[in-house]
């Protein structure tokens, strides 16, 4: 279980150090788009894949080639890539005042039903870093495929401090 009591009121950059979590290099686009754009107080990230830099770490469908534990880890990796992209854009995760949305898309075998357990890879990481008062609403969907054969893709929208 996650210790959310310690996370409350602590800056996310400091929390990364306390938890000994190293962000990967900020991801680079696989096509003609940008990884992040700020519109007013909101920072929208492109779909984040389970990559380190530009290197896919997981390939396959959850419930077929990959199990729930691998899906959880792939989702956590995608979220770390998203945090790296946000930090590259903002300079510091401490500028994030709230997490407005988390979307988790999971490439699954047709009879797979454990979507929430896979999505928790991202949700629990955000909980650890930002605290219970900033856990976002989320949508979790099973899909037929995700770019480059990866098992998950996440979508994040952050509210930024003025």
C-alpha cells in the first residue's frame, strides 16, 4: 500500500528523491507532433507510451503476451515518461498544482477484464508523488492496438501554478 500521508504537502520533485525514483529522459515524438503544450493554466501531454527515451520497454497485448503485473509496470513506465515530459516543459514538477485527467488505454486480448489493476500502475505513482488530495479522475479503456505494438498509452492533463 502507498504511504500517502507523507506525500501530502511535499513537493513532487522532492518526493522523487525520497522514493529514489529516477525519471527517464524526456520522450521524443514518434511522428509529427509535440510531447507537451500549455494552454493557459493547463498542460496537455501527448499520449505517453512505456518507453525510456525513444526505446519501447514493453511490446504485446495484456492478457495475451503480457500479464497484469507487466501491464502495471508498463503503465507506470508510461507515467514516468509523462512526468519526464512535463518536467522538461515546466522545469519542475513542483509547478503542477493539480492533475486534471488521467486516461489509460490498454491493448488487450478480447476477454481481458483486469483493466483497473493495470491502470493502477499510473494512478499509484501519481498518488505517491502528489498525494491523495491530487489523485486525478481517470478513464480506462481496452483497445485493439496501440502504436508500435506497445501494451499501454496514457494521457495526462495537469493544472499549472500561475
